[in-house]
C-alpha cells in the first residue's frame, strides 16, 4: 500500500506542477497580448500610409546683389544705365570702323554671364538687320518652351525695338535689337558660361532680363539721327 501511496503522491505532484506551469503560461500570454495587438496595429497603420513621393530636384540658392545701376562708359556710340555688378568692355571692333560696326560686352563676372552687343550704322539696310535679329531668335524656337516679346517704343529718345525672353534650355535666354530707324542699330544676346539649365539659372536670368529692360529704356544714341521712321 505504501508503494501505491507514493505513486499517487508523485502523480499529484506532477499534476500540480503542470497546473502551475499552465497558470504561468496563461499569465504570460495575458501580459503579452496587448503588446501583440499594438504590434499588429502599428503594422496596419504602416501599411495604410500613402506611397512615397520623390522630392523635386533642388538647386543651390543664388544670392543676387542689390538692384543698383549707373551710366555706362562710352564704349560704342550709345550710353545707357547698366547694373553696378556688371562691367561694359569694348569688343573686337571700335566705333568708326570702315563698315560702321562697334562691338561691346556687358560682363556679369559673379553670374558667369555676358551680353554680347553689336552696334551697326544703318546704311539703308534696316529691314535686313531686323530680319537677321529675328532669324537668330528663330534658331532657339526648337528648344524653347516659350518666347515672350517686349516692345520698346520711345519716341522722345528715338529708341525702338524688341526684347525676346526665350524660356527653356537654350543657348541664349534673351536676345534684343534696338534702333532709331535711320542711323543706329544695336543687337544683343545673353549667354552663360555654363551648361544651359533653365531651372537652376532662372533667378539670374530673370534679374539680367530686368537689367536689360532698364538698359533699353535708358538708352541714348550719341549719333543723332535724321527723320524718325518706326521699325517694323
């Protein structure tokens, strides 16, 4: 009988041990359950977020100088207001050449830009000169996204012409011509000494365009003209 009693006691002990383990496992499960729910909730929330959207390409900020201008030096037979941060230099020719041509360069050193300008004395060939200016502008039309034209009509100063703002990755984002319709003709084109990128150069391009607008509206011819005929 003693053997049976020992067996019964051992069996009861094992049962109590299993019961204790079950209680412990259940308690642990109850403790872990909220964490599992939290993990599931986080996974569901993460799965419901919107698809990632790539950010647009950024460019370095360009700090432009303050707007200020001064009269240009007398390099060719005209004067005008030019920005203080630009310099006007003579080009390949000088006033009084045999063919009546004078070159000048309006250089923007910090912006790595230059406006190449050619002054021509009109010899009854004004329509041809204007046509050449439009033909040069037309070369950009294939790459341009838009070309905006600003007319210049200053009867009192005998300055007439057009400024073309060319948008897009083009070689020259601005070209222009100005004339008194009888004696003076000035053609100019803006260039950057960098690879054309309309987006990254936009702030500088807009500033120089504004500077050239001021240039056109302050231009004075040194060679007086005769009767005025409006350029077409």
